[in-house]
C-alpha cells in the first residue's frame, strides 16, 4: 500500500463518509417515524424523488463501515467482553497507524483511554459510542436503520462516535506527521 495515497486519498474519503454518517444520523433522529419527502437536484434539475430514508439509510450503513475501519486503523476494536481495547495483532495486509513514522519514530496505536478523553460526555459515554459502532456493524449492517429506530440510544451513540472519529485521526495521524488534515466536513444548510 502506498502510504501517501492512504494519507491523502483513502483516509480522507473515509473521514468524509463518517461526516456523512453524522449528518444522516442527526437527520434520522429528527424524523424517526415519518420521513419527509426528499428531492435530489443535479445541475438544478430534479433527478430523484423519494423520502429522507433514500439518503439516510445507505449513508448510515456505509458510514458505519468506514467508521469501524478507521477505528481499527487507529488500533481500536471491541473485545468479546464488550470493551474497547487495542487491536491484538494485525493481518499481514492490514495497514494501521503504526505503519506511519515521524522524526520520533513509528506512530503508536491509540490507547482506548486516550480516545475516550477526546469526547465531551465522559469515558463511559465515549466507550459506549465506539462500542455501538462495532456492535451494529458486527450484528449485520443490513439491520442498522431498524436498529437505530428500535433503539434510539444507538442513534445518539452513533452520532457521538461519528463526531469524534475524524478528530481522532487529525490528533493521532495528521498532527503528529505535521500534515495538514483533510477537509472532510460537509457543507449543508440547516432548515426546519
């Protein structure tokens, strides 16, 4: 794997998918039961009609996969006992944070407590948010949107996790390398 391509193309693409996950989750929580109509314009012309779920469902499902991949890249995973722990070994083809180096040497994988400390809501909420990413993707991504509807706490936790994962990459990958972080945030207008 070309680490430069990973740093400037693949990880930014995944970070943007997680930012989209965050937006889709917030929209889904705003209209949990009756999704409003949705229209997609391309070059100012109506191309797609449906309801909000036409956007939120695939954005949540894809975003969760990218979110999980980025957590694992950082060196975090879920244990069988329901805790966030450091990855225990990687496959020969896996690329992780520790494959990058700066003047001080290889970048270390992220310690769970260091990741939790970056979240505003405290350690327990942060760990539960990151666990929700693994639990939902492990359970079966095809059931994500129903799971979020049936378990509103999962929606809240996914929103929290998706807000923080890109910032973890900025803090533990881009800043230590002295590289300008990618512009991964979405531009959107808030309307009632």
